[in-house]
C-alpha cells in the first residue's frame, strides 16, 4: 500500500514537470527619473512590468519550455523596440503602439534590449532574462551593472549621441540602486549558508568593463558570454564586459561577512563619494 502510494506520488511529480507554463508578460516602455543615493536625478527610459514607470528594467525569470506571450507597449514619445538575441525579435515599435509575440523559452541567460540604438540601451532600455533549467532550485542572485553620466543622459534624452572617448560616468549602480539601497535589494544582496550552493548572475548593461572582486571565497564560472574557454575556472575576480554576463557558483566553506566590489575603484564611488557604487557584502551563516 505504501509502495503504490509513493509510486503514484512520483508519477504525479513527473507529470507536473512535463507540462510547461503559459505565461503572459506585458512590458511597457516609459521615460522617467532615476534617483541616486544623494538625491540627484537622472533621466532614463526603461521597460516596466507594471503600468507605471520603473526606475530600472525588471529581471525576468522563467523556466525551460515555458510558453511566453509577450506584449511590449511603447508609451514613450520616440520609436523603441525589443530584442533578445537568439530568442525574440519584435523589431521596432512606434510611439503609442504595441507588439505581441508568442515564443517557447529555452534555458539560458539572455539580455533583452532596444535594438533601435545604443543610446536607448544606455538610457536604460535593457535588462536580464533568466530561463532556468526545469527543476533548478538553487538560490540565485542577480546584479545588473550600469554606469551613469548625468550630463550624457540629459544630452541623449534630447537626441544627442554617445561619444565614448568623452565618457566620464559619475554614478555606478547595481539593479538601478546606489548607496545603501544596494544592500536592501533582496535580488542583489547575497545571504548564504556554509556548504550550500548559491549562484550569481552578473550582467553588464553599461559601456565600461566591470571587474568584480570577491573577498573570502572563490567562485566557479559556470557560464559566461564573453569566452566559453573560461567556464570551469575557480577564482575571485571576474571581468564583465559591456553587453556580457558571467554565471558564477559558490559553495561557501566558512561563515562570515566579506566585501565584493568592482576592482576598478572609480566604480565603487558615486557623485565623488567612496563606498556608494558597485560594492556590497556577502553574509554567510554557519
Ligand atoms: Cu577587493
């Protein structure tokens, strides 16, 4: 009796995994203001998964085989678009218009972005999609890195273009946050336990290279979009190139609280103040 019960439970569990979810996602493009820790305001354009402006484009998490019906609404005054290399190409969307597409998702880490210009991506129109392998229960943390030069955001918002030879960012954010807000972001702040694996996805949406340095622990590169021969390396510093990502795994061997920061120390500042940019700590409990 007990055996037949456990077999039928197993079949039930298998059945759940066979069917993938049908998911409706609505992303709306808005322009608005991103506030820094020192109250300075930077004009940005982002995708939002609600009907109101979001200060940064959302992190979208799905599972392998999910069937996604995605509707992208352009509520900005200029033409924008939506593209994920190798997965979705909605192309361009006129101001006030929307486009809907249905796709079956394949496990992986992807950057979604507005293909109409690098300027629109710089202003905030790019984000992270993580399609998990089915049954993946590992805890994940996500860091979307971005720099901001307020004068450039103002110039680009009024039709200007980016000249990277003059690029001089003043703020450095993780998931759109600076200062103490980074430590209050549950998707970014790493809490873990000894002997328990966690994973971290770092994606660079900016124009500068960010080399993230971990104190206390080594992490393993499970996957990266820049150079697949680096997968499997076990180390403590990971350069993330513009437009690229690193998927890292760690199984902490000891408890403690250790810093993680960009080794390019200018990126640890914000508005000229140290310790307000790309820096946080990792808290590992016994
Ligand atoms: Cu360091």
